[in-house]
C-alpha cells in the first residue's frame, strides 16, 4: 500500500483508465466508432479526448507545449478520430501518454506548485482555486472518471455489456426483463 501522494494520485488515475479500457474490451472498430445514443460521442472519440487532455496536463505541468496553441482548436482536434486510427493504436498511445504523465508527475517536487497558465487556458479550468500541479492531476482524475462513466453507457448501448461484467467482477449479465432490457442492479 502506498502512502506517497504522487503514487496514490497515479493509482487513482490508472483505475479510471482501466475502467475506460474495460469499456472497449472486445469491441470491433465499427462498434468503437459508433455513436449509439443521442450524443455524438463514440468510444473512440471519447478515448482520444481523454488522451489529449492528459497530454495537455503533462505539457502544462512540465512547461512544454505539444498541442495546437489555440486551446479551442486543440480541444476540438482532441475529439477527432482519423480514418487510419484503430482501438489498438489508441490504447498503445494511451500507454505512452500515461507513462509520460507518470514521469512528469514523479519528477515534480512540489504538488502545490502553482502552474503558470496563459489566460486563454486558465479560464477553462478556473474553479476559484490556484491552478496547482495537484489541481491539474485531480482534474485529470475527474475527467477520466466522468468519461469512463460515459464510456460505460455508450458500451452498454452498443451491446448490453455492463461495467461490472467487463471488469470481471461478475460472471454474467443480470437476467433480462420480458422486454429484453437488463434488470436494474
């Protein structure tokens, strides 16, 4: 068990990444790109979005910039799924981005350090608190958790698979109602 705050934050972040990975487990490329609800989100576009957000956070903490300097253009581009992208490729990119994020965070000596962000970026993150390294990490945990929940709903809409089954916590789905809909849990 870790008591180091950095490792604990990374563990919580990785738990959310795993939940998202579970939602993609066993899906075809077409299923991952489908938007089966009123939303335009697909699992593939949602994954690119959270990966892009993690790249942005690592850049901000480390003082580098690898994305479009226009935050709105960068945000929009983060949702795009190129024709040549595959789920396997996206997950490989996630592994690379996650390793970089962990390296950047472990190299940071002060989680309370306020990160100097341009107003064009800071205005999107303003919560009335200093934008510290810790805040940026907690924001990533929040983003991954929010979107892992979206991923669960999208996945269940595609083929009925639920998060608990995909995570291997239960052996089979709940029995269906007479109309074919899964029973509430």
